[in-house]
């Protein structure tokens, strides 16, 4: 076995061991399976932040909860006062979700009537009746013109939080079991 393969195997083994021990550990007062979704606080408020992606053609809505159960935007409408209303769908309630608490990105295409150069008030409602609000600051030079270019993009969501969208790789057609959906992540800045 070469040094590279041995190092890779050792790293994979250590990573798996770390995940195993982390999954078994719990702290007093941690959420039980019967607890409400971590996205929604006890008061029914959804913690939400937002940032521009894809040159102003998409919005990254960041909520917190299980990283394996990312909500999708089932409906987006522009209200008469210019507020963007987004309804999140948590998917199948019987789907198993990891017990982590991480920022999750839900992509929202910018609908007609929203100008990314101007501030946008966003109201988010969830499938469990929760509600959250955030303001997305406008950025000069962003536009909703044209179709997405499917390239990786990133944008600041908060002073210490940014969202990254990686583009789907384009290759000659071939069958694969891997998902062709782009990867969405939100990360805290380490400054």
C-alpha cells in the first residue's frame, strides 16, 4: 500500500471514528426526536438570513436545522408593498434527519418585480406554521437580466456568514448514481 493510500485510509478511519463518537454524545437538555424542528423556535419564529447569489438572479435563504433535511421554496410571491413572501416546505415528515444544527441554504429564484440593487424585505413561512423576517440589502451592479450561467457563486448573508453555490459539472453524458444537483452550503467566516 502506498503512502498516499495509507494516509487516505487512515484519514477516512479517523473521520468515521470521530463521527461515530460525535453521534453518540449528547448533552443535557438536547433536543429529543419529539421536539419541534430546530428551524422554528418555541415562539414559532424562524431564524432566517438572506444573501444575493448568481449576480442577483438568485437569493440564498439561510435557516438553521438538520443539514440532511434542507427545506425547499414551494412558493414565492411579491406582495403589493414589494415584500418577497417565501413559503418553505420541509418535505416528508417521516424522512429521517440528522440531529445536527447547521446553517442550510434554500435557493430562491428572484421573481419579476424584485430589483437586487434595492433593499428587499423578505417574509418566510414554514410548513410548521413558523414565520420569520429579514431584510436583504440591495447591491449596486446586480441584475436579474439573463439566465443563470450555472457557474459557482458565493455571497455574504451576514457579517460572519456567507453562502456558496457550486455549479454542476458539465461533462460528456454518462450514467452516474451521484446527484447532479448543485451543492449549497453556508459557512461562518473565521475572521
